[in-house]
């Protein structure tokens, strides 16, 4: 593993009125690692994700991606540079099949116009990577199923396939287990487990079982600051973290 971070966040600041949502935040994500961010509600996780993708401009500080300062770049430019995000709320098109949804993600990433969508359904340069992405997340057998007919867990897998189809260098995962039952969560953990080491991931997630199963390192965010960053076992044993966030569930 190279010593140069894939993503580096330096002294990031973001305030909303009197609320300091990001407070001198520093973070490093190394190539090939699954790095999880945990923290209580209101810790600033969503605000951080918005700044990493370019949807929110920080008041101060810098975001470096693959060594390049991307702080001022808009989301689509960051995406073209290899940064992809899977959202907390699904953004799939329900009237299209799973394959069509992913093919459109490939098409959008390539910068093509959606006006040419009809012939694009038969365009192998779009459908081949789309099928490969569906296979990666375990949805290959559902390629021709309308997205509206997929179960909630499958829709989350589809959204992950849409992010993976652009072959990102860094995948930002914003609560991929949100709204899932035990079975679906376990399936998603298996899918992400298979991507570990091949795709660098930054995971924001409330499901502690999933976090401890997947993460190589965990950063704990409280009031816009990272109060600890370490391997899962050490985070579990960290008294400051337990007091601030994990509570007694860390002991189990």
C-alpha cells in the first residue's frame, strides 16, 4: 500500500450561522482501504460528504484528491476525476430496467446527451460495463427487471452498481444500509466485502456491525472534528469514543 493518501482533507471548516458543522477537520483515506466515518447525529457527516463531492463549498481548508487540490471543483468535474458517490436516498429511475439505469450512469459519466438514449439501449459500449457493474454487486440476474419491481435492498445494490459503473478511484458510500433489514444489510456487507482492496471506499454508516465488518480504519466524528482515527479494534476500546458515541454497544 502506497504511503500517499488517495484523499486528504486539511483543516476543513464549514459554518451555518452559529452552527460549526465542520470544525478544522483533518482526514486521510489511503489507496485500497475501506475507511469508515462514524459519529452521532449532528456530528457533521452529511456536511462533510457534501464538501467532498463539491456540493458544498467549505469556508476554509482544502480537499486533495490523488494529490490534486479539488476544493473549488464542482461535483461533475470531481466525478470525471474518479470520485463517485452512492447516496443515502436512492436516485434511480423506477421506470427503467436495472441495466438501463446503470447504462445511463455510464453514459452520463462519458458526457453523452440523454437525448440519444433510445439507441444507447443497444450500445455495447454502455451496456457491457453496465452488466459488469451489475455482476459486481450481485444483480446480474436482475438486469432486465424494472427498477420499480426491485426490493429496497436490491435498489440500494443497483445504486451502488451505478456508482461502480464509472470505475471510480474512490467510492463515497453515504449510509448504504439505510432502511435495510438484517438480511439485506448482510447481503450489502458481502457485496462491499468483495470490493475491498480493489476499490478505495469512504463509508458513512450507522450500522455498527457493518462498519466493524468492513472498515480497515475508522474515523470518529463529533461536533465537526475527528476525535479518533484507528483500526476497528482500537476504536472499539477507545474510552473517549465509547463515551462520545459508541456507548455500551461497543462492548458487545
